[in-house]
């Protein structure tokens, strides 16, 4: 995983490794500019290889791109529900389970018998999907998952990592998204 590549995409409030891979995936669609980085197999392969999530010569099928963008959509909807304080639709968990079943994660076993999720670059985007679902599990175990949030600014919707002590972060960047929303509220009150 090329954390420098992912940090450049994310820019600020970066999640720890390996959760940064999920944060990077969540931010492959820029909602402010309506730009898509993984819209087809060719662009997805370029982005995934650039992030060193797949091997340079890895294959990416159209079906895998659909499933990868479905994974992104599922995870975003889970995080958005949680960020807004809404109940998460249980169907999202079922959809996540379907992807986990379709693309099982690989594991490494050390000489001492310690079993860990394989985090090496993989040969297909399908293998990566399994790995990404496994990273969600690692994040949940390490109490990082609750810190991954979607910016409350509906124009932005950028995924950010809330490292604050009280976990009260709302905006990916207070000086941009927070101020924009505060100014909107102020203008609506004065009009």
C-alpha cells in the first residue's frame, strides 16, 4: 500500500494504516467536482495500482469495478447514516456480507502461527474487495471504524478520520466546510 499516494488524495485527517485504503476508496468519487477515479476497468486499474493496492500487472474486470463501486456505496451509506445519527439500514450489512462471500479475504500465517489479513498488493480487484472488507474488520477491532466519518457538508461528503479526543468531528475541514455551513445558516437567519 502506497500511503503517500493515498495521503495525497485524502490531503488531511488521514486514517491510520490499513484503514487509509478504505478512506482512499471512499474518496475516489469527488462529489464537489463530480469526478470519478474508478469509473471503468482501465481507470480503476490505474488508480488501484498507483495506490499499490493491486499489483502493477493485475487484472480488473468490469464486474469487479461494479462490485468495488458497490462496496464504496455500501460503506459510504453506513458511515453517512452513523454520522447523521440515523439507524443503519440492515440491508447494507447483508449487501456487505454478499461481497464478503463473493470475494473471500486472504490471510498470512507467520512462522509462529499468527494469522493476519494479507495486506500485500493482490492480483485482481476481486481479491482487493475481500481484503478491503477485512480491513473494515481490523478497523472495528482497533476502535478506528467509529472515527471514519463522512463530512456533514452535503456539497463535500469527503471521508475523513476524526482523531479528536471526543470524536466530535463533523467537517473534513472546519475552515472550508464548517465555515461554508455556518455562513449558510447565518444568511438564512438574516433573510
